[in-house]
C-alpha cells in the first residue's frame, strides 16, 4: 500500500505535470489551428448561456481557491487566521462555487450527449473532458462530508504539505496524505489525470486570454456600397 501511495501521489504528479507542460508547449508550437475552445453555441443556444456562466464562474473560483489554499505556506496566513478558519472558509466558498459548477457542468454534459446536432459535432475528447470535470467537482463536494468531522484544519495542512512538497521535490510528499480518507485520494488522482490529458483536449483555450483586445486599434466596419 505504501508503494502504491508513493506511486500515485509521489511519482504520478511529476508525470502529469511534465506531460501538461511539454504537451501544451508542443501543441501550441505545432498545432495552433487546434488551439481553440470549439464552442457549440452557434449550433444551439438554448440553455447554453446559463449553463456556461455557472460552470465557468464556479470552476474559476475553485481553481484559484485550490491554487492559493494549497500553495500558500502556513506562515503566510498564520497572523490573520487559524488553519481551522481557513478550512471553514474553503468549505463555504468552495461549496458554493462547487454547486454552481456542478449544476452548470451537468447541464453542459446533458446538452452535449442529448442534442443531436451537438453530439454529431462532438469528439470523444469533448464528452470525456466535461464528464471528468463534472465528476471531479462532484467528488470535491463529497469531500466536505469527512472534512466536517475535523474542522481544526489538520487535514488542510496535510494537503498543503503534500502540494508544496511536490513543488519543492520533497521525497516525503506522498507520506503526508498516506492516511487520509479515500475520497480525498480519489479527488486528487482525478485532478492529476485531468492535468495529464489537458494538452490533448479543448481545455488549452484557458491560456488564450484575449488581452490584445484592450490595446489594439479600433476597427472600422462599414456596409458594402
């Protein structure tokens, strides 16, 4: 069991991150025409806007919440809040964002597999990634249940130690979460799996923020004479 834990949470994170970084760089360098969101809004707008807004707002809050929550050292927030307070804040904000994201993701998934026009234009990867993201959000909400049993922040400190240990090449990183509930481990593994397949899906459009729109010259559009 210790070997499997080390393999999944001590070795696999580096494999996933390496594929993520190299894959994204290679795809951007050699396949820029595939670097797009592949939106299906033009095919069918019904229920699209609400579902898309709920999903994207929820997942953005969740992503940055995880990023800040896991990678911020304990000493950086210790003067302002206790680990228990941080954990309650994460449950509250993450729970609300998670519900929004889950509802939006479920609507998008249902729309993609039931609408004939959208299903016909969808790839296996399109269906797989929205299914994985929705399942991941559902697992994240399920982790709230065991977390409510210990609100002292001890579990959050373990996950922070693991995440920071991965980025600092701490050989003991996997051992920090060896004894946590299986729901947490499943949630972490699925998250790493999403990083692994990220470069091969439409998710790469996350890096295509149209900042040039704020600085480019105005475009003059006239009717044809």
